[in-house]
C-alpha cells in the first residue's frame, strides 16, 4: 500500500513539475528562433535555423529611454540592497521581540501582527503619498527603504530566536557581553539558514516588483526595473515575440543563479520550518 502511494505521489509530482516548468522549457529554444519560425505552422520545439538576433536586439534596445541591460543591472543592485537592509532590520527586530523586555512590548507586537493581515494594495495610494511627502519619489531610496520592515519576516525571526536556549545568552551575559554583542556574535551566526530563506524571498520580491516601481519611478528612466522594461517590450514589440522571449530568458539568469547557490540552505530552512 505504501509503495502504491509513493508511486502515485511521484507521478503527481512529475505532472505538477511538468505543468510549472513547461513555459520555461518552451521559452528557452524559442528565444533562438527567427520570427517566421516562431509563427510557423506546424510549429517545432527546437529551432531549425538558430539565431542570436533576438538577443542582439535586446542588448541594443533603447525604448523610451529604457536600456534593458542597464535596467537588469539596476534591478540587481536594488534587490541586493533591499535584501541586505531588510535582513538587518528584521533580524534585529526579531531579536528585540524575542529576548528583550520593555514597556509596551506586547501592544507593539500585536500592532506588528495586525499589519500582516492588511493587503498591500489597500494602502498603496497612502504609501505613495507618504514617500512623496518625504521626497523619495524618482529616487533609488523609494525602491529600497519602504519594504525594509516586514511583519512576517520579524515574526519568522522572533520564533526562531525563541527556540535558542536561554542558557547560551545567560553565559554570554556572565562574561560581560552587551545585548548587541550577544546578537551579532551569537544569534546572528546561528541564524544563517533562516536569513537565507527570508533573504531569497525578499530578493525575489524586489527583483520581480512591477507595480511599485511603475508608480514611484516616473521621470527617471535610468532607475527602471527589469519587469517594467519587459512589460514595455511586450506592448511595443507585440508582433516580435522573439525579442520579448529573449529578454525574459535573460531576466531569468539572476534568480536561477540565486536559487542554485542557496538551494541547500533553502531546503534546510524548509526542514526547520517543518520541525517548528
């Protein structure tokens, strides 16, 4: 009976994986097809006459001031900066809520938890008004700072830090270590795996961001994010899908590399979450 269930689960897993991966699998050879072959009938999976023309046009493209390669580089910098800032803020906040006692802590914690249940789209206009009043519109700061603090990430780190034995911290206090030293000397090195899990999620969220950059970066084409450029490509090159597909393939390189590098830590993080 167990073997039958294992076989069924394996088949279902392969089917789900095939459905999810099919667009990417189809897209890779399609990026090397000329336009006539993309729309040819019958359509073939592998290109009969492979060409790099689509990629060449992407590199040379200048669309309303948007350069794809520059936007890819800017997106990488923004996503990396936002991830570093988010990890710094959320790990410290998680440590504070897990280990420190101060007046109003429970009330503040409830307030943080309440923000988890508010859809971001409902406060979008308010958020834009706030960053506009702060003079952050059309600057790189509007892409990095607003999402630095996140209730779910703080909750995640708080729960992880609560699972660390208190006697470790007590021993450090006896040795004369300050709270900040305990945090970055003991707690931070022990939280590499959850930091990778949260960090990859934050990185991907910023890398794939479309709506927020579109609404806050209006007069600075040099700060355009890669998803904005792909959307602009899709509307401007509606009949030249090869260029759009090539740009999409190029945009996949960075996130796939990130997942490949941190794959082991991500699996460890999932295991930690399951045990808790």
